[in-house]
């Protein structure tokens, strides 16, 4: 079957490709997509040239929901709304590497260097139709609408909680650094998923107003921030070092700091205090199917869903390549907390 797709061939350059795809799995029509910062880095060419040369041409976007066009297995029905999971495990028996990540339940396939992740080392969801394995598709409950497009980001927050074992510890208080969309979602997951008291540290007073379910602190004034055993950094960029060091200061002895932000350069941190307090620093990114299931469970909570809906700043129908360009240009210029959602029409 021949289908159309948008692919980036060089920075700020998209082309329409026509591809012949298999039809042996579940045919899914991507419907609503959200552009993330990783997509924007590819669009603007903010990666090493050798990396870009290796990856291009590639379809972008890994946050998306769609509708089933056809499923030969009978697990899904035509027209069913589904979340598309971007991470697919490597097709190997676990013997090709010195140590297989599948030996460690807390790592799983998204940490396997041979796994595929859409819009990174595999085509993303900017396609007319995708042939997907049924194990990477989850049905969307009827009560959840277009906000399901944020399932991937929510699952990343759920993964951070799982990796740090915060679900099992039933952590009562968490401090989160970051007033952007990732910080907002992680704080929501902590509040509604764990029932924890959440402290949020940020730099933008207007954005912090959106965190009305948490206690807010400006990064320039954290003296009153209570010490906790669980801190999560979701700042990234050149300010990640400031956030990490503040988290080190605010951690109780034996505490855990989860790093979720992508820094632009090496981040100098206070290792002396890390050692004195016996802290654990844990890196967490992407997510697993279990985390997506947890994300949909959280989206079924009316209050949680209402607060995720705040992130939808509008829906843009993208039915030609010019509008696809516009969507990426707008996303690359935006500094707001939410996103404009793409409704993809081929």
C-alpha cells in the first residue's frame, strides 16, 4: 500500500514522500499530533551535523493518537481511537550485548540501545497510515478526548516515578524543578498519581500560576522550600545545573534526585554535598507500555484530565505541507506552557 508522509531532509526543509508500507499488522491513521522540543531541535538543526546526516530523511513527531483503519488480528476495530506508543523493542534474543537491559525490570526496552524510538532513530507519526504491532497500541477510553495526545509526556512522568520507586514508597512530598510543560505534567502525576504534596520551583510567575494544585517557589527565593527525600529536575537547558544544585541542597540525607531535563552542556554539580548526604541521582527519559497504561488511568480522573486540557492552546488542521511548516515554525517560536495540537489530514 502506498502512503504519503512528511519527512525532514535538512534543517527547516520538509518534503512529501510516498512509501510502500506493509499491511500485515494494525493500520493506524495518525490524527492528532503534538510537536516536542526534540522535534524542534531537528527542525532547527540544533544537533551535530554528523547526527543529522545519519538521521535524515525522517518523519518527525512521537506524541500522537490515531484511529484504526484496519486490524487483521481482530484485536481492534476500524475507527477505534488509540494511543500510539513510539518506543519499539529491538528484535533480538537478548544475547547480542554484554549486558541486556531486559535483565533489569526498572530499565526495560526504552533503555536498550538497539530499540527503535520514533522521530529519533525511526520514522515518527507524520504519516498518512502506519503499520503498527498491536502491542504498541492502547485503546483510548471514551471519556478521554484530544487531551490523550499528551499521553506520551504523562507516561514520561510516570516512568520517572516508577524508576525512582516512588509508587511503592508512597512518597508523601515531592519537589519539582521546572515551570515548563514537563514540570507541569510531572507535578500533576505526583499530585494525582501519588497523592503527594508537591512543591514546584520555577522562574516564571505567570507560568507558576498554572500550578494551582501545588505550592510554588521562585528559583531566586528557595529559602522556605522544605527539604524532601524526593526531588525531580525537569528544567533542562543551560539552567539545569542551577536546578540540580538547588535540589541537592533541598534533599534529605539518603534522598533521590531524578534528572528528566536535557541539558545543553555539561552541568557542574556539588558532588561534595551529594556524598555527604548519600544522595542518589537517577536519569529517567522516555517510557514503557506500563507507563502509558498508567497515563491513561490518570487521564480517566476528571480533575487530572481538566488540568491536562489547559495545555491545549488550540487545534490546527494541517492538510498540506505549507501548514505543516507553519506548525513547526509556531512551535519553535512559542515559549508558552501549552501547545497547539496538529490535526493531521492527508
